[in-house]
């Protein structure tokens, strides 16, 4: 199965637990701040990236005051730390491509931390551009088969501007892909029709995947989890393929 689809689903199931501990708030506050700064506006209606970040924050019950303060820091109304967007690329166990998105206020701190994380978990940090070509940026939704009107979903998604609707029968999912700029519009149309998704995010989708299992799969998932636990890291992508049963077992 697609490692991306399954890993995304598992992460979303854990998101509210992480939010209770405040773990996810740091990352979302940084994203909202940077979105407000780089998008040229603190108005979510005029800033698609900011709108998406706010929607994500609301799904994990981030307090309204936190969201508003993060926006004000991005627009300069409040003083705050200046974060820089950066990416890191490398390889995990079995040569699996790993792409990391980060927001940092100090690259001199972040680079060695990420390099050490790769090394500790059987991977290595590579040069810029070594794996980025394998991943395409897309808006991404998943729906559970049997719990959704598939015909209605396809009609609404395509009319809203989605690029593709894929029947992932093997994993029991319907997957919807969009241009990142159309993500918010598609999401609004899906919400308006009451079409319940299990995952909704702007993501990087691997163009091909590599099968992995056993101890190597365990080491790869440990690397991904360790990277995602770092405050500076926003998202991690990898082009692996693993069975549903093993993914559930290793991520339990």
C-alpha cells in the first residue's frame, strides 16, 4: 500500500492526542506566522496558505487567541521570532528517499540536529535536489470506501477543481488530489456537501514507491517519527510501500 496514505491517516488519528500535550501547536503557530508573512496578508480569505493553516489549527482545537497572535506576529503587529523556510533531503534505511520541510530561526542549529537524526536511524542527509524531484506538491484528501457516496464525491471534487479522484481499493480508500492553490476551494465544497474525509492536507506525493518490510521498515518509521518530533520540522515525506498489517503493527 502507499506509505504516504497510511502514514498520513495514522498521523491524523494521533493529532488530537498530540494537541492535548501541546506538541502540535508549536508547528502550527510557526506555519500560521510564516503563512501570514509570506502570503502578503493576514486575511485568510485573501491568503490560501494562511486559510489552510488556520483550518488545520481549528481541527486540533487550537485556541482562537493563539491563532490570532500567530497571524499578528506574521504581519508585524506583534513582535516575534523570524522563521525561515528550508528543506532537507536524504535517504533512510534501504535507500528510501526522505524529504523534510522545516521552519527554523537558526539553520546552524537545525542542520546538525537533522543530520544526527538521519545517522542515528540508519540514514544519511544528502545534497539539495537529491530526492526532491521524486515528490510533487499536491492537495490531498482520503475517504473511507463504504462510508461515502463515491459518485457524489467524484462529482463534487471534479467540479470544484480537483485534478484526480483515485479508487485505492487495496487500502479501502478514495483519494482526491488537487493543485495546492485549489486545495481550500475543494475543501470548502466537500465540507458544504458533508463529505467526511479522514485526511486533508497539502502534501508532497511520491511519484513511485519502494517496498520495505521487517527491521528496515521499523528503522524507517523510527526515523520519520524522530524527525517529526523535532520542533523545527514541519512535515516529512518518504517514498516507501508497506503492507497495511505491518504499518499498523509498527506504528502502534
